[in-house]
């Protein structure tokens, strides 16, 4: 490794700085850094705390709550940056609660077939198991729609981007549909 001192570099550029000049330059640089670093920190902190940059880096999604008043399950997809497709559905169950779940379960997810609504139940398109709508987001495990966290706020159904990404495990398969 070649080491060149500041004085040697300055002489090669045709300048012969005095010690006083070098210390003055160092002080100006240090003062600039002391002012610049806190400003950059505050700027970065502000950007990372905006709603568009959730902890997962994925924006939240929202839907008008009125969209689900008819009790019909509505299916949605979220495509990740690397091309994976995460599927989920939202519905208002017969007890009047808006519920959300991944379109997959812990048992049949590898088949990639999801659920279909029949009256007040969701039916597994692979094994035919019937699951009451009032149990979505309540029961997990087995052949049940895998719960997806959601909240209702200001007349909207809101799902955090990070919560959607948690369902990726159910859609990392080969084959299926």
C-alpha cells in the first residue's frame, strides 16, 4: 500500500501549505461535518417514517369498507418485487365483521387452489373442507383460511404491507394453478 502524506500531495500539485493552513482546513471540514451529519440524520429519519416506507418497505393497502357490505368474498393479489404473487381475500361475515385471510391454508397450500365462497362458508378448492365465515381470523392452523391481520379505520379496511408479505410462505410452490 502506498502512503502519501498531505504535504507531499500538496507539493506535487504545486502548493506548499503551511501547518496553520492545514489545521484551519481541518477545522472547517470538522465544523461542516458536525453540521451536516445531524441534518442528514433528521432527513433520513423523516423519510423512513413516512407511510410509504413501512417497516417492511411495502406500502399498506386499503379498501373502502362499504366494498364488502354484500357479504361476498373479494379476492386480491399482491405481486412482490421479485415476481411472487400473494393471494388473499376480504369479506364481511354473517356476524357483520370484516375479515381477511390468505387464499391458502397450512394443509393444502402446496396445491395452490385457494378458497371459494358458498353461502356463509369458505370451501377449500383442494379438499372440500367447509369453513364458516365467522371463524376467519379466529381459527388458524389446519385446513382453514390462514388469518391476515387487518384493521378498520375511518371507513377503510387497512392491511399493512408487512402483514401481506408474511403470507408469502403459502405461495412459494411449484405447480398448483
